[in-house]
């Protein structure tokens, strides 16, 4: 648990000293508008909207990771569990001021869930009542892309998707993150 | 006391309406207007007819809550109004079960649990009851609390990215919250 | 205490940024800078791969710093060392040899010094390399490096029109970098 505590401390410190704050409604409304516009542009094809959000997040993640590293000055994580703590306690903390719970590890330590008790992106949101959005749209899907993009830049290929969302009437908002592999393109040929 | 609440857009398009009865003094929260069930549109006529008064009253002072602004004696319907800064109007029609002069003496005839299907009086009047007197300070205050709470929820609802300005409010969450506010204050 | 120039190399070994901060430096041609970047990228990878390993029996001993240009650093790491969750299992599969300090991954060339200048290399976890040419006596290069990384994150990575891995042409980055270095001198 020490890596989690350490991560909490780093996140707390950065949040207090290094992070510029903006009005939460500005973020919420901006993001909401983007999603609503996408839904309109894609004519209610929510699978496509999910895909676009993920792609947008991916591009954000690839850039945001540098900011994360430059600010936090943390070293490489020794294992995926440590990575999960960093994501939750430092990453989400400094960018959204939340710290989703890391839980539901598989026994091989390659998959975990993030439970979002709060989600600033989804404040005020009520999904369209067209009978499909409730089943098809993952409103905060951009976050999956952010994680994928950010971790890819630090040599981790992951897959992330939401499995439940309070917006859909579920009890919790849960994202499932699975490590696919460590990317080793820079690996010297003689390594094990 | 029975209530009919409606939200009108700045261009007088109805965005939301709901009818409910009092929950105070043993009320069961079910609206029982004096019109026959076939004439519920009367509520809408009466409430819309007060819009002229709202337009006059809105310039009288800077408050958002305009208090009781209009009465329609034939149905003993009382209208209270609340303005949002963006120009939406919240109108609440309240109608006592009997004429206000009678209702003071009609207290205690039945308890709320026995009211199902009785169609008549739904309030057990007492001096401090909201239902007793539509123009009393207590009622004004209760309506103000109700309006304020609805306003807070209205703001949250129209902030939903999927709500377009001027669109009917279909959110069941909002309806639930208005019902809860009605139960709490009226 | 002067900073002479800065070179940024992307993770594929391509030159993406090059600036001088002092007048009177001999210029290289663009092509030479590209070759320099590519060459350094290769040398860096080689220095990392020749990091000596110790027999497993030596692990209980205190970590011994290898005598090459390579110095273990917590901030710079080779991706290979993270390929398995625990360092000990990776060393086992390496046939009984491991890095001197298993918790700290091997890194490549970090600094190179001549009479007239010092080259300091900082590789981020994402693989981007910052090469800073300074006077050999200059202290606190890590502070300068960290600030440059922050400016890079702010004005390059957060510029929505900057394409990743492409040459950096961000006027705001130039301006802030030069302003900060000048203010420091």
C-alpha cells in the first residue's frame, strides 16, 4: 500500500502547488457541448460517438503525459499496480481533482477497475431519452482514450473501456483497464 | 390544496408542467381540482391568463419571486410567479379545496388516510397550515422556498449538454425533484 | 554559467529542435545536426546496452556503480527493465546476471565533457531526449533541464497544432525558453 500512499502525497502536493485551476462548470459545459455536438454530427450513432471520443482522448493523452511527467517528476513504475496508483492518485488528481478507487485486480495483476465516485465531466448530464443513449453512449469515453494515449507514450499498451456509468442508471461508474503488453521497440537486441 | 405548476419559456412556450396536491396537514399529494377531470385545461387557461399581470409585476421590484400576483375568483385559483434572470417564468396555481372562508371551518373532517376517492377536501386546516390560506405570509414563504428549490434544479437541468434551449423539459429526474420540492414545502 | 545550445531528439532518433543561445557559436549545417542527432541516439542506445551486469550472487552486496559513462538514475529508464513486473524475475531469466541495482533500470549516456563544454542528456520516460550544451563548470543543470522539460510540455505538447514527433516550430516555446534562460543568466 505504500505506493498508493506515496502517490496520494505526490498528487496532493502537485494539486496544491503546481496546477492552474479553472472553473469546473467551464470544463463540464465544454465537454458536454462536444459530446452533444458529436451525437448530432453522427446522427445518434452512439457507437461512432464513443469511438470519436476515445480517439480525441488518445490524442490528448499522448500530449498530456509530458505535462504529467514534467510536473510530477516521478520515475518509472516498477509494476502495473504502481502504475494504477499513479493514474488514480496523481494523474486524475492533478487533471480533474478526483482520485478514482483502484480495485478488482485480476490475479495476474494485469487488469483493474477504476471506480469513479465523482465525475466532473458528467455533472448536470442527463442522457438523451431516445431509448438508445442509455444503452449505447459512454458519455465519459474520452477518459479511456486519455489513458490509452498516455500509457502508450510510456511503453504500455492498454485497453480501457467503461463497464458501467451512473448516467445510465448503474450504481457506480466503472472503467476497466487491461494491460495488453509492454511496448519494447527501443529494447536493445541482446536483452532477455 | 391542489397545485398546478408550469414553466414557460421567455417566448411563452410551455416547457414543463405538473399537477400535485398538498402533502402538508395529512394531504396525500394528489391533486384534486374543482374542475371535472375533463376540464383540466382550465388550469392552463387560468395560469396563462395571469401572464399579463406577470409582465406588469416583473418591473415593480428587482426580486425574482413575485409572490401571489393574480387571483381567479370563480375557481378560487391563486397564482404565484417566479422569474428567472433569463426570462423563464415559473407559475404556480394553487386552489384550496373549498373557498378560503369555508376552509377554516372545515377542519378535521377527515384524515388523510381516509381521503382516497373522496374527491373533496384534502386538507385539515389549521392556522399555520400552508393550505389554510393561500395569501398568508406562511404560504408566501413556503411557495418561495419551493420556487427557489425548483430554480436550482432547473438550472442544473438546462446545463445538461443534451438539453437544447427552448425545448420541453422531459427529464424524469427534474420531474422527480419538483415533486420532491412540492412534497417538502407545499 | 552559460547555456550554449539545446537539441531535442524524438524517440525515433530524429532531430526535432535545435537552438543556440550564445552568439559566436560555430554553426553546423542542418544536415550535420540531423546526423549528430541520429548518431547520438545510436550511441545512447549502445551505452545502455553495454551496462555491465553482475552475477546474481553479487546482489546482496551493496550496489556498485559501473565505471562507464552510464550512471543509474531514477528518472531515466530503459523500457526493457519494465518488461516483467518484478526485476528479480527478469534477472533470473537473464541467466544469473542482473544490473547492479535491480530496482533502478539501466540508462544510457548521461553526460559528456570536454575542456570547453559539457553535453548533458536527459531522456524522458516517453523517449524524448534533451541535449543541453553548457559550460563545463555550470552547476544545477538538472534544474535547467527540468524547466526546459516543463516549457516543452506547456508550449509544445499542449499546442494543439503541434504534430507529435515532428520538428518543433512553436514560436511561444522559443520565446519563453529564451526569456527564461536570459532571465537566469
